[in-house]
C-alpha cells in the first residue's frame, strides 16, 4: 500500500502497489495501446503516404513521447496519490502556487470525459465480433457491408446497449482494485492481444500481400512529406501514447521506488509503437490484397475489412480475431481512463472501490448515451455552432476534438513546464535515479524546450486546419 493525502492533508494508506515490474509494464502498455494504435494509426498512415509518415511518427515517439512520459510518471510516483492530490502534495513540497493543482483536475476530468465517447466507439467491436463469429460476413458485398454499419449507427437502442456493456465491464474491472482488477485485466488481455496480432501478421505473410505492406509502411518517399503530414505524425504520437492523459500519473502513484522511471517509459513508448507497427502489418496486407484504398479512413475497419473477411479463406476466424483485438485494446485503455477518478473518490470521500467505480462509471455512461444518440436522433445537433472553429461539429466530434486536440496537449504542456521548470533540479534527479549527467541534461533540455514547441506546433496546426487557413 502507498501513502496518500486525504482532503484535509492527512495521510492515509489506501492504495495498493503493483505486484511486480512486469505487471506495471503490462498495465501501462495496455493503457497506452488502444484504438489509436489498432484503428487510427493504420488509416492515418494510409492517408499520409505510408513509410515517410511512419518514420516521422517513430521519431516523435522517441524524441517527444518518452521525455514527457518520464515527466508524468515522475509526478505520479512523487505524489503517491490520485492526480489531484499528487499535484497538491508536490506543489506544496516545492513551495509552488496551489493553482498547479489544475493539472490534477485535468488529469481526472479529461479521461473521464474521453471514456464517455471512447466506450461508444469501442463497443462497436463487440457487435462485429458477434457478426464475424456467426459467419455474417460470408458473401458480403459493398452495399450490404455499408448497410450493416449504417444499421448499427441508426439504432440508438443497440448503440446504448453495447455502450452499457463496455462501461459495465470497465467498472467491474476497476472495482476489483489494482492487483485483482487492473493487473488481472492486463495480464490476461495484453498477451492475448499480442498473440492475435502475431497470428494476423502471420496470415498476411502466408496468404496476403505482405511484401506490398512492408514497402508501403517502410519504403519512405520523403517527397510526400509536408508540414501537414509532419504535424499529423506528431499528433498521432501524442494521441497514441496519451501522454498528459492522466493514466501515467495515476499508475505512477502505485509504482515502487526500485523501478527505473526512464527505463520503464522507454519500454512503454516503444512497445506502444510496436503494436501500431504490427497493426499496420496485420491490416495492410489484407487491404492491398483485396484492392481497398489504403486511405479509407475509419470506415476501413467496419465497412471494407468485413468484405475481405467474407471473401478470404478462413475469414470467419481471422475476422473474429481482428475484432477481438480491437475490443481487447480498447478495454485495457478504458480501465485506465476510469482509474484516476476512482482513485480521487477513494481519497476524497473515503469510499471503497465497490462504490467509487460505479459512481465514476455512471457519470461517464450518462454522457455516453448523449454521444450514442449523436449518431442518429441528434445527428443534426451542433452544440457550439456559434464558435467558428467548432460550428460544424456534432456532439461526438466536439468531445473528441476538445479532449484530443485541446485538453490533452494542454495538460501535457503544463506537465512538461511544471516538472522541467518549476520543480527543484535535485528533486527531479533523485526521483529519476539517472544521475545529474548527460542523459539527464538531454532529457531536461528536451522537456523544457522541444516538448513545449512541439505542442504549440500542434495547436497552430489544429487551428489552421480547422479554420481553413
């Protein structure tokens, strides 16, 4: 158990620690790996030229993702509490203004808001697992595939039911605690995720255009690079790793002092990128073999690929495995999104997890119903039509944009400034355990200067693209 500050500043021992370094890595990689790797990365690579985009993305993971992940995990272990109390404790220790606690509030509110729409999208994978396993894709044509997807989108009852199932699964897992819940999910689902990915890559090697997929993903044509593509790669690195998303600070609170933060963050970020690479090598051989557009967008997952699964030998099995892969990746992420709010409710209210997890889950589930309805009965609702930047966005698009493009990078920026500029150098050196040598100075310069500039570039690029500049 770890010491945590209660609402009045008193210390109570209410949180568990990870049972092992392996359990921590599996849980944290599971939190990072999600739809951003399995769904978003392949179509982002397809839309932005393949190999050049992939190499720039990998460069950003190493140069930007790892340094800021180190900063966020450092804060979590330093405070040993939920993000709010961690920021309160560390700010007080460093003699800093209490307004820095705002980082903690963003690290709780943002993942809870993201969970509300993430579970709606993630739950579609459950529908497609059942359809693939039942053999519904056999003999499917393009019109029928679009009809299946469109029928799901136009059914509010179906979407809400699937959303409810996914939220309930998440609440049950988090309510069991760190070791019996979060660790159990990670130890069960992460190995299964890697096995499914490897099976699908193996299928691509044997029965699909794997050579074409390799060339598409790794034969870089840098003439296709533009400022927009570079910004897309940078944004994908942030989105995929979810740095600044609160889970690293929360999971870091349960981290024993004998685990190296720099080494752990390097492994987490590289494993997350490896999953994205494997996902591309699993999907693109099928896409190229059956002649689908590599830049097919999100519809590639739920309209185009079912056509391929219905036509290929063994497609019933491969299709079922693929949508299980989506579900597993999403589930390990939703658990990490709910945990920050649950940890704070434990500390603030003194409630047990069997009450805090359902309470936090209920909030997210309620907002998720509104999101589900935005795909059908409320599809014409534009909540912020009076704001030029947001006027064309429906409910789902608005939530997704605000969380992923505004709040997430803002929180990452504030974490970088707080750790690299505001905390005492000796405190940071001691917590990282890497000495005050060249490696530390390299990390500090990157986090002080390069990370903030990169995040500001994301803001500028987002504004320009959404304002049509």
